[in-house]
C-alpha cells in the first residue's frame, strides 16, 4: 500500500489516543462519558497539532486478555470511535489489546475507521498474557467477508513479547517481516523496541526495511523529537504516543505543545 494515499502524507505521523479503562476492565471507573470526553480532548489535540492519523487503543485496560475482549469493550470502543469520526478528518485506526484483531475489524467496519493494528498476525509469541498465536487466516477472511478495505498494520516481534521457537537471531526479524507480508498479507509492518517507550534500533529498522520491499515500515514505539530524524532514515512513518503526552509520561493526557514540536521536527526531514 502507499501511505500517502491513506494519510495524505509521504511520512505520516500517527498519534495515539489511549482510552481510559473501559467497562469490565480491572480499573473501570464507572463512567463511559468520562472515557469519551478524554478521548475527544486527546484526538482534537492531536489533529490540531498536525498528525496525519490517529489510532485508538484500550491501553489502560491492562491486564489484557490474550483472546477476544468482552463485548462491552467492543461496544465502548465503537461509541468512542464513532464520536471521534464526527470531529476529526484524519484517518482513524483501532488497536484492541492485546490481540483482538477480529473485534478491531468489526469496530472499524461499523464506524468507518480506515485501519487496525495487530500485535501478532503471524507466528507465536510468549507474552505476559501467555502464548499468543497469530491468526492471519481468520483475520484476513473476516476482512474479506466484511467487504471492506480496512488496512492491517502488523507488528513483527512485538514489544513485551518473545518469539517462540528456535529462531536464528540474525535472521529472525527479516524472516518475520517476510512471513507477515507474504503469508499474513499485512499492508504495513510495525517495528518497535522491546517495551513501551523504547525505540527500535537502527539495525532492526534496516533489516525490516530490506525484507519488506515496497511494504511500508512504521516505527511503533520510542519516537521523540530528539531521535525521530535518525529513526526516519529507515522508516516510512511513525506511531507515536508517550512523547506527545504531558511531561512525556504515558499516563498523562496529550500535550498540544509537544504535538506541535514533534510535527515541526518531522516536517524538516
């Protein structure tokens, strides 16, 4: 796919709206309106700051399930995304954590969202939720059944996880990228550091880019004003969250000033 067609930018910046805890989550506060209000505030700040896309995540629902989320989570995210689609014009994506791409596609299809993020599309990863198996077979057939062109952005060797199997470390990333594209049919590849807030290495980005061919590579974590110029030498776009928050702290709301600084920096590249 060509990122420019979707995001109207050659090197898109995709900001993240981390939803407050949703119904049935361990930290649910009992008010969906509070969740919607915070999401609207953050999406508006991101859009006004110049991001080219927004991805909505149930980030504060931790601890996550490795399988399908509760129907109340799907309903709540659908309400939130429907509201955001009324307010911002940039493309919106969905990430239903930890790996419920099936629900992500359903939400996107019903709200008009343009893409989803899938943490594990192919392969098997050992995570804090247990073993998560990729299910590209079911995900891609479900997308076809929905009759939609929702783009699937897939992580490779996703953060907070370890690949299962006897992989050669030198070729593991390149093989995972190739499998995710050619056998999983991902539209774009996401490369992250080991944990939230940690950037991928230049070496990993270079390996991923070489293996991806014409498929876009997105930075999935750790991008800041200070390192984005270096990271973007080997990437086509960036998903950014923590560094756009107040004081750079992930639990804080989006800081419009930080958004503006980041966009100014990447626009000079």
